[in-house]
């Protein structure tokens, strides 16, 4: 049983794919009860990645642990009635369904607050409803492109490129989670719910410009909107004799110690490299010098000597290496849990620790409609009514055939 700080908070999650499910996974890890509303066909991520059983793909299993699955046709009047009954006893309704569609099927904050004035309605959208892009479809790749993130990668690949992960989805998911918790806190003070909109484009522009606003912070601009150090083509993991290493001298003292280590401390006397401001302006050259020096010894040599000189440095972990990292093993970061239908599964732990956290481990990710019957029973539906709704295709009930 999860005893995290959000215990007692009930969240209806009418979303699919990655962004909102990632958000609600984090909220579930902090103790919230997540009721995942799925269509009759289920979340599309059920079919992404390797699986033991159909509809239980790896991506779904990872981001939908600690949730309950209720399978409902939201377009049907009976389906909406079920949602309204859930709204009455819940704290949050969150979705990434487009607002036009939500309005059409009567699942908006204006509908909900009549049923439960304390409800918080959170919508993750592609673009702010105030602008001309409002209502346009949006996915991680398109948002990375339009937010400028893909363009900033051009320096590394000679053309715009995406990150290797769903960065826009995950960053927006984090913003969404933070916004929901803030809305819950506000409700504690005011006693009423609110509506929250989290747009992907605006979130990612803000995220990308944290450092890259740079010269455009001033009016008129004093420099291009590019932070030189972060955008240097020579900023990368550096090749050693037997692998790759990440090295990050930052302060004057760290750079001086690094130059001494590579026996080129005279470089520090050059005005181009002697101050943080001048190093930032000439970062391409200084990173090039670093890369050539690091090629001359093996990774272990550099790790040992850089550590002795208190210079930040680590080896490069490739994907499989992460699962053998000594630090993650020591902290028991990866945990094995037995799923009732999928067997033993490996999960990363929730990374934040609370003093009074007594989380005994995650619940399994649910099969499609696994909790439909139980939750409808809790809402007051009789067994006859549940069977009737199932026969009409309004709901889907999971039947364990093992």
C-alpha cells in the first residue's frame, strides 16, 4: 500500500500515450489514487514494446503502475454518467483530450464544478487556447520542432534533430504534475477547485530558453539567443584511450587544477581563458584543448586523477550500463515486482524520498478494464446494471483467464 504524501487524493486520469500518464505515474508514486479511464480499445501504449500478453506492452507497464483501469465509452450518455459519479467523489480530473472533444461530450470544468465545486480540472494541450494554434494536434516530435529545441541541436548534428527521448512529453508532464499539486494547495486555502491548462509549446519554449534567452533578455538584444557554452559543438563526452568521459571544470580553481593536471597551466595566463567571462566567450577553443588532452590516457586514469583534484567527471554509461551502475545498485534504485499476469518486472524507484514515506512498493500496471467492476460497484451500480452496461459496450470488464 502506498503511504506517500498524496495519500487520500483521488485523480481521474482520462489520458493516453506518454505525457499525462507519466505525470500521473509520479503522482501515484507520491500516494495519489489514480483511476485510469481507458477507451474500449485501451491506451495505445499497451501495444508499444515487448510484451508477455497482448495489450501489456513494456511502455504501458512502466508508466501505468499504481493505477486502476476503468474501461468506458466516454461518448455514450451512460459513460458520461459514470464519469460524473466519479467526479463527485474525486479531487482531480486530468486529460490530454482536445478541449473541443471534451466540450462535445460534456467533460469540462463548467460541467464538473456543478457536481463537485472542489474539483480541479487539468488539461494538457498542445498549444495555449489563447493563440491561433489552439486545438491543433501535437506530439513530442512536433513540439520539439516548433519550440526551438530541435533547432538548438543543429550545432551537434549539422541539422535540426530531436532528443533521443520524449523530452517534450516528459517535461510537460512534470509541469502538469507541479500545477496539479499547486492547485490542490490553492484549494486548501480557498475551498474551491479551479481549472488548469498546461500547453506543451509554451512549456517547452520556457524550458528551452532557461539558459538560451541569453542576449535576448535585454531590449534591444545584446547577443543572440544562444548560451555559448551549452551550444558549443565541442561540448560532448570526450574520447579517451579506451572509452568516453564527461568532464566539467567550472570554477576558476577547477580550470586551473585541470590545466595543471594536463601540464598546460600556462594556458590559464592567457586572457582568453583566465576568467569565467572570457572562457565562456572562447568555449569552443577551450573544449577543443580539453578533448585533445583526454585522448592521451585511459578512462580510469582520468577518473582517478580528476576526482583527486575535485573536478567533476564521470564515465559515460551506455544504455545497458545503467543497470549495472554501482551507485544505483547500492541505493537499490531498480526494484523487481511480480505482476499477476506478466511475471517478474523491473521498475526504477521513485527518486524522491520523504521522511515518513512508507511506500511498500508499486501496485502492478492494470490489465484493460481490470478495475471497472469494482469501481462501478463502489459507485453504487448493481451487478445487473454493470452486466447490462458491459453487454451494450459502454464498459469493458477484464476477465482473468489464467
